[in-house]
C-alpha cells in the first residue's frame, strides 16, 4: 500500500464445483501492518506494534429442487475472524447467507440477495468488543442478446449496511466480438472500462472517478 512500506494484503481462494452435490469454496485473506507507535497510559512510548486481521471463509452452495418456479440457488459461508494488535488477540465467527433466482418465464434475468454478516463475528481486545456489522445486498441483472451476436448486460444493486447509508450501484456492458465497453455508477461516482478478449485471454482497463 502506498505510504505504508510494511503493510500488505494477501488472498487465496479455491472453489470446487460438482454436478449434483453443489459447490464448496475456501478463502483465506490477511491484512496487516507494522511500525505502529505504542504508548502506555502515561503517554510513554513502549515501542512499535503490529496489527494483523485474518479471515478464513468456508462456503457451500447448491441448487434447490424448485424447477416449477425457475432456478433457485442457495449458499452460505462460515467465517473465522482473527484480530491481533501487539500482544492482544481474539477470534470470532460469522455467517453469510445468499440466494440467486432465475425466473422460469423471463429469460436472461437473475435476481440475487446476500445477507452478509447476518451473524457478525465479534472480537474483544482487552475490554472493548467489536462486532462486524450486518449488510444486506439486493441486486438484479439482465442480458439482452442482439441479432448480430452482440449483447448488452445490465446490473443494479442496492447495499443497506447496518451502520451506514444505503448505496445504489449500476453497471452496463456491451460486448461485440472481441471488444467490451463498460460504464457504471457506484454510489455517487462514475465508472467506465474497456476490455479485449481473444481465444480465452483478455485484457481489461477500468477507471473509477474520485
């Protein structure tokens, strides 16, 4: 990270899909930094501290047998969160639940809902407890194919965090042969991008206005 020479972020993910037994995934992520000046209750320096927050996520998703209404997929993730500041450390567990729905009579439409941290991981360093707040995310996406082989995809999402204001996001992508043109709206900022794909390889560029 710019300005923090010894700060870093690491992520490792693995997903195994199966035909009939659903899909299972495992994710490990860690972020931390050092060189934090430490002080005691009398404002005397105690040396440098390190901060590290790590999380392991185990997820599972499967298709529900509700073919008469369309395709319904349900999933859940169990999270193990670890926090460490200097000599103080604690762990907590959290839970996510998600749903995807493809209506039977509306082609190329998909609706999703994610209850993120519906059970928030809670950690306690010394005397103060910190609980990850809940976030509800609802979204929908639609793809319209054209006769010339191109396609226009649009997505709309609303985030409703427990401790913050609601946010609205929108994105659109037009794909024609090897070229992709993208534009979006992220809360109060405009985004845009281009992509070129050829034989399974792709190069993409994105711009996020500040």
